[in-house]
C-alpha cells in the first residue's frame, strides 16, 4: 500500500469496522478531507477489487486493499467531496456498482431528534423506519425529498434510496440487512446520532418492495435480527421481515366524511357498531384482499343499519390465533389481506359509503417473538427491565415501560399514525384494566407496589392521560374507547377532574351481568332479576358503550345462540329479547359478527362465518330482526340522544321479578319523543297485562319483536290505546296490552294535549 495513504488511515478504527463493532462508521467510511486530497474508504466484504468512479467525468481510481476482509481506500486529488460510485468485483465473478451510503449525512431533522430525546415527539413515524427518498447532492449540503420515488424521473445529481432510522440506545452496532446487501450486516452499519440512541442511514441501493431487517449486535457474542418497529409493512406470516413501503400518493376521497366527522357529536348521535375480524368475516379458501372486502362489507353493514365497524387488530402479528392482539408490527397493516394502500382503499371506501371505522389498538402488552420489540437492543428498552413490572406471567407477554418517554412517544405516535395516515375514526384501546393495575393477573410475589404502596400503575395512568390529551388536541371527531373491565373511576372523565379522558367505555359489567341472566333458565330468572336491572344504578357514571363482543363467543363459551336456554325456538326467542333490550338500554351499541344471524357454532378465526345458515328461515328471521332493530334505532332520537343523561331514561317497572318483565321510558333531548319499552324475558304470553304509563295520553305500538317475520308468534298490539286513570306501577295512569313471549314491545307515547 502507498505509504502516504497508509499514514492517513486510522488502523484501530478500521479494525473496529472490519469486526463490525463501530457505531459511528461515517467517521471512517465514505469521503473525508485530509492533507493532500480526499480520502475515501469503503468496506465491501468479499470484494477482490474496487474502483472509485466520479460522477462528474466518469474517471476511475483503483482503490487499494487495506484489509483482506474487504477494506479498500484511495486518495483522490482535490479539495471538494464529489458524488461517486463504487465498482466492485468478487471472487465468484459477480460485479456490483453501488453508491456509497457514507457519502450522505443524517437526514433526521435536528429539532425532531431533540424532541425525541425530550420525550415529546409524537410524529415519529414521519422519520423513523424505512422511508423512500430522493437525495440531491452529497455531504452536508445534500438535500432530501421524502416519498414518491418510484414514478419520479431523476434529475442530474439525484439518487433514489431509502432512509432508515431506529432507536437502539444500548446496541454495540446496528446494521440494515436485506436482499440489497446479501443480508450481510458488515455492509451497512448505521450511524449513531449523538446521545439520542437513534441509528440512521441512507442506502441508495434500497427501494420500495425491498425486504429488510435490523441486525443488532447486542454484545461481543450476541447478534440478532429484528423487524423494524416502525415498518409500514411486513411479510406474510410465518415470514417476519419488514418491507420498504411508500405510504404517499394515495388519492383519498373522504374529505366530506372527515369534515362531517369533525362536527359529529357522538354523545347525541346514534352509534351501532359491527365488530369484525376481517380475516374470517368471509373467506374463499384464503384471505380476501382489503379491496374486495370493502364493497362486500360496506353493502352488508349499510343494509343491516350499523353506523360503524370496529376492526379487531389489523396491525401485523405472527399468530392467526391471537386475532391480532399479539402485535409485532405496530405501524404495519397486516399483509394477510393486502398492502397498506389496499387498506387505505378499504378505509376510503367505507367513508365514502358513510361508515365509520374504529380500529382495535393494543398498547397494553406485546409478544416475546424474537424478531419483535422484546430485548430489542439486548436490553429492555420497550418493556420494563424488572419482570415483576415488565411481564404478564399468564399471558406470556411483555408489558410496555410506560415510565420511559421514548416508549410513550412510540405508542402515542402510533395512535396518531392510524388516525392521520389511515383516517381511522377512533381507537378501541384493548385491556386498559391490565395497564391500570400493577397486580392485574398476577399472584403475590409477581408484582411490585407503586411508591405509595398501592397497586395502581401510576405511570400507565400518566401515559393514558397524555395519550388522551394529544389524541384530542386536534379536534377532528376521532374517538378513544376504553375496554376497561373494572370499576376504575372516571375512565371517561376529563383529565382536569382526575379522569383518564376517554370518550367511551365498554360496559363490561352490563355485558357480563346480562349474559349471565340470559343464560339462566327463564323459570329461575326471577332469582337473578337484580342482574337485569343493576346496570341502571351506575349507567351514568361513565359514557358507556354496550358490547356483545368477540370475547363472549370463543374458547368454548359458545355462540350467543348456544348460550340461550330452552329448545331451538326458545333460543331464537331469547336472542330477540336480548338484542331488543340492548338496543333500548342507554348506551351506544356493539355486536360481534355472526351473532346478528345467530350463528350456531362459536366463532373460529380459521374459517369464514357460517353464512350458509341464512338459508334457514329462522336464522334469516333473526337477521331481519337485527336489521329492523338497527334501522328503528337510527330513526328514533329517544334511543340515543340522551344516552349519558338521567333525563333520557325513566323506570316504570323494575321490580316485577315474578313475571321477569321490565318497563321503562326513553326520551329524546327535547322530550318531544318518548318511547315506552316493555321486555318480557319468559316464554309466557301475558294477555291483558297492565303497565303504568308516564302520563295521560295515547300509546301506539311501533315495534314488536314477536312478529312472525322475526320468527315470533305474531302477538301484536295493533290498536292505539288511550291511557286510563287506573293507578299502576306507582303511576296515576296505565294501559293494558298483550305481552308476547320473549317480547320487546315499544310504544310511542303521545301526551294528552292540554285544553286552552
């Protein structure tokens, strides 16, 4: 080797590069101004010869081999660093022309990096992960243009590539590996950016569609391959690498929907949600693409009268049986049903059809799959290092370290990502109770109390409040919905009042009590009457959504149909009563797919819903019933305008356990519409049944679950009734009606006009 060149080289640093332990490779590799010219160094393992080729005039300079492992160097005359390419020849005859990644600086904006370090960067997905880009120029004066690289023609001096950025503060070294570099971690070690813990690198050879991972050197002996925590797309399981994806360029057509949503008052509007597992809603032997699912699902949802769909997690996950609740790719829509832009099409289509889309979101825990977030850089950067705080022993998962500012950023950025990039209308936050309690699902010795000696997870509480504040900062009408299974106070209360700031909370207590009641033989229901009416004692403690969710129809719990007691006919009758009561009870509504046509087998994620059951007249009848029930709900403000106000509900009869009949009134906000509702939870027909009424007036039956078209007996109250001044149920006036078996009867209540 030329002595002048030899003397310019830092051999200790070169050895660190060769042994793949350098976290600042940019200080060695690439071009650097030195005495006598520009020193350019490259590490191309396995190369036998390498030439440096200038862009300006195409002149070639042969680089000298400094280390037989593949380290080459050359001294170029001049004072200014110029763009160049490297031409390498390998022993196997392969030739390669590539741009040098170390010709380019970090393109992470300094202010974004500072925000990240401070724990306040909530748009991380804009820079972290893999972002296709075009770079003009080189060195510190290089300029980057993000996105849309595939169709754009390059101008002189421009280079296409991908900018990678990842957080791995305790790693010895992080490299990008993929098909573009033979999965060789020595080829593209990333550059550590200050003390932020961020590693980044622009790779000209990479592009959209490339499969990649991060090779993380955790210590002198341990190297692992990790999927990108911020990747926008992953391989279809069982493969688990990340895929370079450009999310820009999709032409959204839902501006009218978003503008309307911004002014939508969910507290006063009807909200009937259809919970869907996309991969098993319909199957044709394999997974159906998002673009094909969109029109099929939208048509059905509109026909059935639902206002929203809620999708079980669409984030990437390795195991089908987890239903998406074991997330490994928080920013990647699952490849089971297509690409990110396919899912954008799905969301756009739903909005154009007037259907809101809520996404299930899982910030409570994550799986231990090696390619995932766990022990990401050899240490616990996403999970708490103490297993008593960082693991769910019964779930076999890690718990996020909510006390870490960078973990909070990761999660809050993710929540905003689904709202801003995919236009989600809300997030249903899974397993909130497991976040709130340090001892959730744990035995003595498996958890640690907080600094006050209690079992409340103070850091998770702070995280949820910060999430709510940031999520609602932009008043765009998107909702945060909590699946919280305990009596934690003020889940939907304002943060100023000590609440968590959610918009809605699943009413798990109502669901569990009511299903338990419905599973009881009608003969014995009078002994469980309290389970039927108890929910109204706490109905206004939160803003509730009433769920009949997927959790109730899996793991040998049976479908809603099989839960019902009695013979086949009685099972359908019980379902009509249950669904009718839910739609008239205060609170927004949610129903899991398949239950709306009384699927007989419990849900199985491996197969499609049993749509063939709709050929049976009884299943078709219950499907029509749910449809008409939803449409009736949408037309009657009394059933939704006052869901969260005591002014919207009034008991008429809640103590008639012997008959298992309840009666109540629902009222619109302006009281112009008042509906008298009666529910009979027995198979007994009660003729001439007397019920008190809220005022003197006319009462006309406008809905009856016992219609023959719904599978009932046809016991209807066809004549409008004038109330009589006969005291009953503590009221001065009453009416007499026929109460059908398992009947839900709804009467329009019209007060008597006062004479002027």
